[in-house]
C-alpha cells in the first residue's frame, strides 16, 4: 500500500521501463453521496501494488509517469471517468480486455470468467460492496483489489494473439479509441427530470408531484450526511410513499429520526398542496412513430447485422445494439457518431 512520496517515487522508477501498465480503481459510491477515488491498483510485469489516493501524497508525478504508457483496463469506461475526475488523468492509449474478449467472440467476459478461462484460477468473491474508503484495508480486501490487475498483462498477451489470428486488431484499436472519446464526455444529469426514477411513470397527478418533492428531499438528506440516497430511502419506498401520501395516508419508517420524519412529512405536504397547474407533466415520447420506410430499414440493418455476427461468431449487439439500428434507420447521418468504421463496414453503411 503506497501512502508516501518516497514509496511513490520508487514505484515510478519501476514503471518507467515498461510500455504497458495495468490499472484498476475502487471508489466508495455505495457508501457516500459523492464518490471519490479510494484505491488505484497498478501492475507491471515485475510488481503489483496499491496506491492510496486518500493518503497525503501528491499523485501528479504518477500521472506524468503514466501519460505515455498504454493503460490496460478491464471494462474501461467507469475507470476512465473516475481517473479523469479525480486525478485529471486521461490516457493516450488503452487496451480494454472486455472489448478484446468480445471482439474475438467470447460471451462470458467478466474478469473472473476470463481469469478462469486463461489461467484456470478461481478469483475470490465477497468484496464488491466493501467500503474502500476504510483504513486500514483488511488483507481480504487488499487481495481482492490487487487481483483486479494481477492477471491483466498476461491476459493481454493471450488476447492479442487471438485478435491477430482473426485479423481483428485494427477493429479492436478503433473500439478502444472510441471508448477513450466517449469517456471524456461528461454525462450531465437533467436536474428537472432526475426525480423520474424507474416506476415513476405509473404515478399520476398529485402523487407525481409528491414523488418529485420526496426525491428532492432525499437528495438533500443524503448530501447532508454524505450517504448514498438509497441509504435514506430506497426507490421502491419513495414510490410507495408518494402513492400513500396522495391517498391520504401517512407512511412512516422506523429508521427515521424525529427530525428526518418531520422533514419527510413536510416535503410530502408541500407536494400535496401544489395546485394542479404545478403538477409534473408527463414527458412526451421522444421522436415520432417510425414510418413504414424506417421500419423496413431497421429490419434490413438487423438482418445485415445478424448475418455478419453469425459469420464472425460475434454477439450481434457488439456490432450494433437495437437502439443504434433504430437511430441510424431514422437518420443515417448519425452512423459516424454511433458506430466506428469496422461496425459501419459490416452494416454496409
């Protein structure tokens, strides 16, 4: 566990000769309101280590050392976003083992499945929901964390050979580059619509207004105590509460303090008192109903995709998900933005 400048300097010296560095991250999103980077696991061919981003150590030298390396990741999107937000680190090149596995036709591509496939090793389970901000780490948590990078470099050697034997290395590089591009785009949450959780569409009128107030109340409560919103009240409970308040009932929860119970009821009462003109309006379905021509085009694209997937022994959704086919059928100019060259080639776009 690297927690000091001297240890970090020694790690950087060991990283320097290597072109590739395997990286994984752990955050505390299940335990706080705003997640933070809690662990940075790093493996090179000679060493596996854990860097502690929560320690009082400047990670800028490490960021500089990694800048020109090819970064090996398993399921890169989340890690890339976390590294960019917390370390201001954006790799120049990545090798995503999930993309590589799917590119050669592997259907079971979790890290555990790939380690089992290539090394006949069963990875231990049990720390996925751990609080990675806790210190010190238990031996079990440390072992779980380092296993996330320990096998990536030898796995890459196997995957590369299979990519090259199938002449799909260029396709793979295109997909990794697109992953880098997409991870650099911030996903903005529409604060006016974020309260529309799964199931919100079943509520109408006043119940919908109460749900919106309760959702906003929950966000404030969660932020105040730095806990995830579901620790305050789960989504299904939020929906049930909105329905019950609208029906004239007063739901209660034993884990609420007196203060929280009072503010919970005040939020619901505010929603109940809103005039009908201020109730939420059901969102209109985006887009227009597909024309017969668009439906025909979707089917043509689907047949082309499925034929190519069968020939190449790929998951059809890896070539293009259904939603992507529908978007392109409605507006073919979107193909460049939604697909990389190898995907467009297979779809004859």
